[in-house]
C-alpha cells in the first residue's frame, strides 16, 4: 500500500528565507561592477598615453615641417614613454593632412606637427579649406621659424637677385621657380617680389620643400623660393647659391647672403614657423600631459641643436603665445594676400 505524505515546504522557525537575500546580493554585485568600471575608466584616462601616437606632418619628407618633427619626435617619445611616429600626409599645401587630424579622433593619439601655412595662409587664399584654424586646433607649443631664401643652382648664370629680376623682366614667364606648395610663405614672398618689380615668374608647386629642392638640383627649374630649413644643407654643401634671404638681418650661418631688406624689399620677410597642435575637442587631461612634455622637449639642448642644424631658428612659445602668434599671422597674410591679389 502506498501512503501519501503531505510535506510542507517552507522555512523553519527562526531561519532566514534565503530567497530574501537574493535582491541585496544582486544589488551589491551591480554596485561592485559599476565601481570597478568607473575606476577602470579613470585609470585608463590617467594612463595617457597608453599606446603609440601618430604625429601627422601635412607635407612631404625633407620640408620644414618634416625636418622639425623628426628633430623632436624621438625625444618626445622618450618623455611620454610611447612611440611617437612621424607620418607624412601631403597634399593641397598642407590642407589634406591638417583636415585629417581635425576630422579624426579627439583622443590625443593623433597630433599635428605643421608649419603655419595650412593654418595661416591657405584659409585665406584657398576655397578648399573648410575649417576655421582658430576653432579647429589647439596649440601645444611653437618650436621656431625658418626664413625664406631665393636660391639657384651653384652653376646658374644668376649671381645676384638683380640679375635674376632683369632676366625675368626681359623674358616674361620663362623663369621657372620650384615652390614647396601654392600659398606657402616662400611662395608669397616671391609673388610680392614679382608684383613690386612687374615681372612674371612661373612657379611649379611641389608637395614639400624636399621635392622642390630635388627639382632645382635636377635642373627642372631655374630657381627655388624655399625655406632655409629645406635649402640649408645644400647651401652649406655649395650645390646651391642663395641670392637673398627674406629677413631684416643676415643669418649667422650664412653671413654672405644679403637680406631682402638690404636689397630694397623690407616687406618681403614672411617666415615659416612650425608648431605642434591637437584637434579641438581633445580632453583637457591629454593637453595637461602634452604641454609640459612638449615644452621640455622643445627646450632640450639636443632638439635645439638638431633643429638649428636643419635651418630652424628655435624660439619656444607656449600655447597662449602660439595662438596669439597665429592670430597676428593671419592678419598679416590677409594684407599680403590682398596686395598680391591672391585672396579668395
């Protein structure tokens, strides 16, 4: 015979129901996981930089921006304890590479190492520019500047700037100039000279100062209006001759080269300067890491020596001073563009 026994399931007197402990246990687990995630996020932010940094140069190899970036990238890498890789993204006289950084991620892992051309000049003369330089980037530090030089090959028949001008006047458009890009400061200086002397010179734009110098040395052009940074090594080697340096005083490394001011052109002194920027929107904690690291790097003796040997006059400026320098430069270029009839 089978007997059915009714068994009552329930908690025993004096015992806590284990099911009542489930909600509090789940709450504690969720709270713990949330706290872990929060602390993990804070730790990740505090660890910047935690992976390699891309230092974008918006010009080709061998130009002022490229030489400057390679003068300091290794030292900055040592300070930040992550690789800082120089990447050339040339095109549009710096517009393409600059736009790449501006439109990229705002996480501090894509920096802009450039001359002022795509920020100071191109927005004024090119319709391709879609960014406002004073709103799109944040200055981190200014390394220095490089004056422009009017140069020819050492075997050129032109021994002086006056001889070159005389030839251009008698042969309109025949004289070919190698330019590091349409709209660079060096290009501007030559345009202003041509306008003042009522001469016509045909400029051929390249993707950077390095390519322009190669064209000159290869005999593809008659002259080059380029920076001292790009031409310095060739000037020292004697393969090119400097007809004039666009400055108010002579350069100590090239005391025999006359200035444009001496030759009667005091306004032909637009110089190319180079600085480091991040895109607007980068977290403040990233900027707080980069600013002191960049200042220490730019002021280090080895970087100063490398940059100086590359033809750059080192003159460190902090973020505020760099921005003021950019603002003043934009106003200067606006006037020069109107005078040269190059404003868009």
